């Protein structure tokens, strides 16, 4: 087994992508809950009025039902449906706000991501040894410290908030019943905003920790990076064989093209150009193949095998090699030099036929 301390290399982009596909991302659950808490604290006044009015309407509807008369099953069903819809209308805005804030904070932390991988059963989680390691891990200690800090923050802010409202609270009897609700709502809202603000700060700290821990857990050994490279690029031996096969196929195509050449123009050893010109077929001389060094040697060998004339012309060979691709006609400025070579080739072929 690899020593964890040998994981000295940062995660590759492929490993990060694979981890993301599995739903393994760095995010803070505390930051999500803190932002949601802050949003509800800010909207507490409007939500509180909405909750009070609709709750009173719900009670009014429930208590106004005539339970003294006999209710048929259909009447009971209608009444229960009305109460269920009323309950849903009361709590639906709270649920929608919670979902919207949750999606927003998750997108801010990890971007858009949808995967079902975390829902798949993982029997490694049932391993008691892994469970013991998780209990006494640095992450568990940090979570415990974080929970204690949150408890202390909430306790301190609640104590300070109650101290500030203690005098008005003792004089509520002189305020009037109609002002009690707004007083409590303002007090709770101010206290909740203070708590949520500090909780967000702790959530940001937690997010930074989760980010570092995530990167640390994904670190790789040099051997893992090599293995990943092999998987992406293929085994070097297999890759070398594929390249060799591609070279052999390219060589075979080149040699086949050389067989149709009229003349081979050389440098004389470093460059070889296979040139074809057939009257009535080609409008201009065509480069069938070209080669440098080893390929040039193979072209000359094939030409000798097929009795194709080989003519040395250094400037012309060099110019065609760098300016003309196989399958293309030669440029006009080379016509004169090529015409002289073709005339020589035709003369040589004519003599061969005579003898």
C-alpha cells in the first residue's frame, strides 16, 4: 500500500473532474444554513405578518366548521382538503425561500452540478475501522471545535441581546397587547441578524477548511500521475507500436505512389522527389511523393527496382520539397527546369526502346 505521505503532487484536472462527477466537492453545510438563517432573519417582519394573518385565518376556518351536525365522509374529505391546502399555503413561501437560498449557496460554492453518485450504496461506510478513523480524525476535531464556537457565539449574542431589551421587556405591561407582537418580532429579528452574520463568518472559515481538506485528500503520488497518463495516452509500448504501424502504412502508400512516377529528382542523397507527367493525362507535372533522408533512400531504392530514371538536380529537388505537397502540381516558375529533365527522360526512354 502507498504511504499517504508520498502523495506530494496536486490533483490532476482529470482527477478533479472524476471526483466532481462522483459528487465529491468542497462545500460547507454550515455556510448554507447560515445564509438561509440570515435571509429568514431579514425577512422576518414580512414573514411574521404573513404567518400571523394566515394562521389566524386557518384557526378561523377550523373553528367555524359545524362539527355538531353529522358529517358525511365526503364532507370530511372536503374539510380536510381545505385545511391541508391552507396549511400548505402558510408554509409554502418558507419552503420556497429555503430551497432557493440552498440552491444559490450551493451554486456559489461548487457551481452547477447534478449527479446521483452519492445516492449509490457504499459498503465501505459500514467498516467499523473506517468509522473509528473518522471519529478521531482532524476533520472531526475541527467539526467539534466549530460546534463549540457556534454554541458560544449563539449563547453570547443571546445574552447580550436580552440584556439590551431587558428594560423594555419589563415594561411591556404599559405598551399594550397590540404592540407585543411587533416588539417581539423586532427583537428576534435584530438578534437573529447578529447571530446569522457571525455564523456566516464561521461558515466562510469552514468553507476554506473544507477546500484545503478536499485538495489534500485528492493529492496524488507520482506513480498515480504516471498511471493516469498511461490510461489517457495509452501504454508507451502500445503507442510506439501504433506509431510504427502508421509509419509502415505511410511508407507503403508512398512506395505505391512512387511506382506511378515518371522520374525521381534527387539532392542527391538527402532529398528525393517522385514526379509524374503523362501527356494527355496531366495538365502539369505532379509530385507523387517526396522524402527526406531515410524516406529519400527508400524512394530511390523503389525507383531502381521499377527502372524509373533518377536525375540529380539539387536546387530543383530542394525547391519542390519545401514548396510542393504530394498530389499537387508544380508551380509555373519550375516548368523550365522540369521540362529539361522530362526531355532528358523521354530521350533516355526512347533509346531504351530502340535497343
